[in-house]
C-alpha cells in the first residue's frame, strides 16, 4: 500500500510568484531575497525526500472557479493541470502533471468512506495557490505527479478548522489503502497573516504566524480549536487560509519530526514554511 | 490617516465576503472574472461602457467602475479577487485598491506596510 512519508505547508501569494520571475532574471529585491534564501533548504529537503506523488490541498482565488458554481471541496483528476490566467497573463512555467489513478482512488475513498463529498474536476486550471511557491521548491520539468484538492476560502461559509483537520485524517486513510508502493507527500498551502482589502489592508502579525508555526507539530488541536474569526481578527481576513494547513497536519501521525521551518514578512503577506517527516 | 489597526472585523476596516455579498455583487463579480480572458480584456479596454452594459451591470455599478471607486465596488458586492482583475486590466494593482480602501495615497500605504501588529489569540480586544 502507498505510504505517507511526510508533509509540508507553505504560504502563497501572487507577488511571491512574480518576484520569483523578476528575481531569477535580475536578482531578488531586498524584501524577497530572504524568502528565496529561506526556501533553499526546503528545496534540498524535497529533492532528498523525492516523493513519488504529492497530494496538494490549496485554494483557488476565483481564477478557475466562479460563483456560478463554487465548490466547497473539489479534487482535480486529470493527466495535467494548466496554469490559470489571473488577469495579467501567464508566467513561463509548464502545466502540472496529474495522477488520475490516485485521484479517483482518493475520491472513491473520501466520498464513500470518509464522508467528504468532493466535486470532481476533470479540467482544472491552477493559480498562484500552487504556482507561486512551486518554482522556489522544484526545478522544471515538474515531473512529480500531483493530486490538487481545492478548498473554498473566498466566500463564507468556509469549512471549519476541525472539518479540515478531519479531512486530513481521511486523506491519510485513503492514501494508505491505495494499492501501490508509492511514497507520498501531503502538502497544504494558504495564509499566513494578511489582509488585502478594507482599511486594515496590509496588517502583519508576525507574532501570530510564529505562534502558529510553533504549535502545529505538537499542539495542533489548540490551533484547530481557535475560532477562525480570531485568526482573521488578529491576522487579517486572509489568515483564515491557515485552516488549510490542518488538512496536511491531519494527514500525518503524531510520530513526526519537524525538519525545517522558516518565516519572513516580505511585503504584505506573512510567508512561512514548515516540513515534517514521518519517523515510522 | 493614522496607521493604527482596529482588532475587529467591522467595516471600513474589513469587508467580510458573505453569501449576502455574493448575491448582491453577482454580476459585478462575474464581470470582473470575465477579464481572466485576454480577448475580453481587449474588448473592455476598447469600450468600457459597452462591455459593462453587455455584462448586465447597473448604471450605479458602471459608474463605480468608471470612477475606479474600489471601496464602493467592494461594498457593492464585487469580490476583491474579481475587482483585482478589473484593476489589473486598467493598469492598476492591489495597492491601488488597498490605498483607496484605507483612504491613503498608494505611496503612503506602501511606506506604512507591513503594518506590524503583535497580538495572540485572546489579546487586544
Ligand atoms: Fe490564498
């Protein structure tokens, strides 16, 4: 059966992606150089882990879906996922490779056994939710197949933190019943503290973000029990995306090592990353 | 305008995007998202009024777009991510929206950011 070898969580923002492109062409700005430097060890770690597959829980920002039909939980099942045009054109990166077999297996298990009724997307364009950080962690070609799972974070009601934590646990059960010897990483992306509208635009709560990173391994339930409104009140409305991180943590056991974490605040979004390895 | 940030989720500090807002701003958001397509961006730039009328926007909504009244557009239910596409098409960006929301000049907002606060759960009520 397939095995979860670890997981990581990472922030995403449109500017993270654009600054990568600029940085690689002309050098990074002083704001973004620390993030580039801070993700180098993650890139090395990911290469060392060399997963066969990655299940990536992320959120779309109205770049693929629209409000004609906005799924609360959706899974992408296709041989490849193209980059979404967010309104300012495409960046020079290839499509992401998908894993149809694992996608259907997860869907069957999550819907029938896990109690999570996913919307299945056989065509899914992916936005900065994945494209902004992927270049920092992997050189092209991006040949590790992924299964993307999109969580609604753009219109309330959004799923509760406990629900996403439980979702992670069901993802674990589903992966562990996949008949293969694949080594799989579970990834979550969202947050950290930021707010990009209203007079509170630009709020930056480094203390909250570091608190969150420090608790994720051993005190995750404390974080899960925080009202999402509290994360939003203190860290900005978009800090609610931190709830996605619980899906990754829920997919791991408690028998894990925290192998890396890094945090910086480049512009208007707290940027953090944390990686865990299963000991078993 | 001061840089103090209120620790609550009330307007004008924060606009929570609820179902009610999604219903109110359905057409406005749909219009913004139509600009994900390059051909639509060209059509919109060629004739803003005609494009917006064809998108079914009301006179009030069209006036808000023409005034680049980002705050008014958010209050009318336009989703930030959709209004961001309108801004990008018009050569503006997130900072223009944020500065309008915060009633500042873009340069002033950029100078203030990141607007550092330090509070843990339960704090700064
Ligand atoms: Fe996001």
